[in-house]
């Protein structure tokens, strides 16, 4: 089946599904394969649950050619359908990527632009080779603007996603030490994330750029850009960034407060402000959107419990985001003793031991603190060391047992930081406090 025929089937349907557990009625179901599953085997189940058609690549399992659409590669068909659909859309698309802050930035930008436009944006963090096509296919004729978050853990992934989404605008939050294993080091991260800039330049499109970041500034001086930062040469000049504890941006004799924490989130706010102004959203609407935005999914949330303030930032962690949150935590004007509950930073490859040791040694120098490191990587960093008020646990269960056998009184009236990679799931710590 060629792409034009498949597109006609898509137009007859009410959306796309890839999981038989939550099929939408009259949807186009793509039978994808994974390491431990082959959805071709569930083609009939998908039809029974309401799918209008099933796109599949196992010809032996096609029992109803009128509803089971055979293609050579289901994933490839999904991606090409998304690309073809994007080509039919006469609307601007903003792509964003970066090592940290992608999802928060995307949500802030979408919240701001939604004050004036009908926006379709990536849901959650569906930002990979499957999530981007699904987001593109969710865009309808009613949409004014599309916002596509792009994630990557190896080179050429952003380039491929740009070929699908064909963005008119792009924003890179930062270059950080994330997925070092897949990128082959920090320089590999910069090169891979910059594939978005390469696409924008090659296709004469526009980047939104934080010129306070020297790397971002240098990467974008040769093509169209719209800038923000504290430098007077920026298109949108920010007077001051602050976080005590929530991120605040001072702009044009006004103040934009937020429910986000950290100077790093003040930069995300400035980006949303800048993009809102570029698209002619009224400043009062921009301010309201940012002020009312509440973070979810364990991302930079302040929680009050037993006279303690807890910063829950347990969605993910890498050396750059860990450094940023520790720097922010250190500058908070609060006299309470600090407790750090930190989990492993995953996917660092050969850099892992060094990066975990850097964090341990950094926190050893902090006064009036108690530190709990959780995970095998941090435990390796504890070998042949003798630290005061720093404890290492290979698993969360061992940490939990330790707290239950001592007393959770230690958590009362403290300033507490919880951060780790998604695989550690440190939001479970809240139950112990």
C-alpha cells in the first residue's frame, strides 16, 4: 500500500492508536514491534476493540485485507504517514530539544501561545521516533500552531525527526551532560542537539536563542534568529532572573512570578515570554499564562510537609541538571538544615563513575546537611571514602528499611531535595518523610 492510499484511510479515521489497551473507536491502529512484543499478533483484537483499520507488516497474519493494511515496515509507514500529513498542513511548527528542560519549556510555550491560538503540542514526553509521528498525526485543520518536542539519545535522531516535522522555528534549551553513553561524550551531545540548528539553517527557518548561553549564541549567528537574554542586543531583554525559591523574571519594569523553582526555570520562562512576544500574544496574557502554570510529573515541585519544604525533582537526572539544581538549592536563603535524597544518573557510560564522584565530593563540602545517595552508581563512588553525614544505599528498598528502622523525625523542619533518574523513581521517598 502506498502512502497516498494509506493517507486516505487515515482521513476516514478518528486518530491513531498503537496500544490495544487504549484503542480509540474508529482509529487507525499501527501494529508496532518491540523487544518483547509484536502487535501484528493483536491485529484482530484491535479490530474487535473498535479500530477501523490495522496497519501491519506480517503478511501471514492478514486475515481481512479490507481492514488489515499490509506494509513492508509498520514503523516506517507510521513515520512516512506523519511526514505526508505534515506536508498537507499550512501552519507553523515549533520544534524544541535540549538536554534539560524540554518538557517544561514545551508546556510553558504551549500555555502562553494557547492564550491566542489553537495549539497542538507533544503530550507528556512523547518525543521520540514514535512519539513525534503520533503528535504530528494529532494535528488537525483546527490547529493554528504545532509544538513538537524532540528527544534523542544518539546522533542523527534529531535530524530524522526534523525531516518528519519540517519545523519553521526551533528552540534548544541547553547542551548538557545527558545520554553521554549514546552520544559518545559532551561534544557528541552538542553536535547531536545542533542538528535542529542545522535543519533550520539549511531550510532558511528561524531559531529562538538564549544569547546568554555562549554556545547557543555561537551556533546561530549565521542564520535567522530571534533572541532573548540579559544583553542589551537581545530582541527581548530580560532585566533580571531570580529564584527564592520560585523562578521569577523581571522584564520591562514588570515582574513575572511562577510556580517553578530554580534559575534554570527562569530561563525557560524567558523563552516562553520571547516566543509569545514573537507571535504577538499580549504581555498581560503571557504573564497570566506563566503565573498560573503548575508543574506536574515530579518536575521541580515544591511540597510542604511537617514544617519542611521539599523540592521534588525526581523525573530525571544527569550531571548538568544535577549541577543546576544543587547550585539553585545552595543559593536559597533559608536557615534550615538541608537533606539531600539523590539517585543515580543513568546512561553516562564511561563517564559515570567520575560524574557520580564529582557529586559526592561536592556535597561533602556542604555544611549542616545529611545526604542519602541511592543506586549502584553512587555506591561505586563511595568506595575507599570516609564522608561525614553521607550515606550510600545500593537500592531504594535498603534506603527505605534504614529510614523505617531509625526515625522519620530527621525530616522535620528541614529543606529537602529529592532528585534522581527516572529509573530510580525517588518520588517514593515522599512516603517516608
